[in-house]
């Protein structure tokens, strides 16, 4: 009897509130008995799309991390939080922001103390847990869209499309006396939350990198690529953007054009 190939691909998981992204990944790792990782974490209070990478597809993480994200965020108005979310120390101020508008375009954000960014070799949230306050780096991010979609008693809900690395909590705090009470990620690039009927199925790795330009290879070139031999880059492969190399429609590798040849960065096993 032939040995069953280990699972490979990715799962669009709907993370619930109150658990960490690591918890979700660990659950899938146990259930599938395979290596697993993620393509961008969510805070414990946040819910929504968490891409869980399975088996060899974990090597494709770098091509997904930088994709734009879409969130639905609910601000609690007239309150402050030490962390910008429900897990911090909450203080009611009663001051309701006059304008419910979030900044869009290219903006600078100061990295919050609750982030996992390292300063002085240590993650900021570790320093925050000890009560330390240090000078934090700033980063430029882009908010493509921030649309007010609902209001309630003391709340305002926004749909936000933004670049990777945007701190939505910090964005909500620009309203004034407000913090991010609820946060749900609905999309990463073109990947969205699974429908109820679809469930958390393993999808092929090729769908994970469907945003990259594709080059279809013949059988001989597929063998060369799998054997580590560089092949000539087609004219349309000019530039530094990563490319999907396909053989009979299946994902073979990710490569870049360099000096007229295709230099592979990731080669996937035949099971893919």
C-alpha cells in the first residue's frame, strides 16, 4: 500500500476572540499531524481571517505577509484604553469625538507598546508588561479606504483597507477619546473568510500565491527547475517581481528573473 502524502496547502481559518493565533495554528498542527505556520497574526481580542500554512506551503509565507488587509473595526467612543483595545485599562471620559473620520493615504504611525516589534533586542509587549516605556519607532503605512459603515449608542464601525503593518488600534485612537472595541479581519489580498458551507478545508498552495504573475513551463523545464538548474527567463519575466512557475497548471516553484535566467527561491515537492 502506497504511503499517503503529507498534507500541503493552506486553510482560511476564522479565528475566534479570546485565543491567540498560535493556539489556532497549534490546533491544526495537532489535527493534521503536519508542520504548520501562519501568514500574519491577529491579536487575541480580534477575530477573522487567519491564514494557516500547512506542510511545504509554510515556505510561501513571505509572499503573503505583505498583502493588503481588510478589517471591520468598531470604536467605543468616549472611552480610553491604555492598549487601544479591550484588554487594556479602560477609562470613561464621556467626550464623544465630533468627527467620525479616519485618516487615509500615506500616514506615519508610532509602534504601540503592545506590539511584537523588537527594541533593544526585546519585544515591546514584554517591556510593557514590566511597566517600562521606551522610545518607539515610527513606520509609514497606507490606508487605502476607511469607510464609516454603522453607528450605535457610543460606537462607530468602520471598514478599513490598509497596507500590511498598519495598526488599526492606533488608527482608531486618532478619533480622540476612542479605542478599538472589536476588530475583525475579513480579507488578506484576494483571500477572504470561508463560507459556512466551505468550512476550514485545505486549499492548494497555488491559490495562496495567485496574486503573483505566472509562467507556464514544459515538462523538461519542470524537471530542470526541480533539479536546481536555472532556465532562461521568458521576455514577460523582466523585473524583480517574484513569479509563479507552473507545470501543467500545478505550482512548481517561486522564482525571480536575474541576468536573463530564472533564479528559484522556493521549490515545492512533487505532491503539490
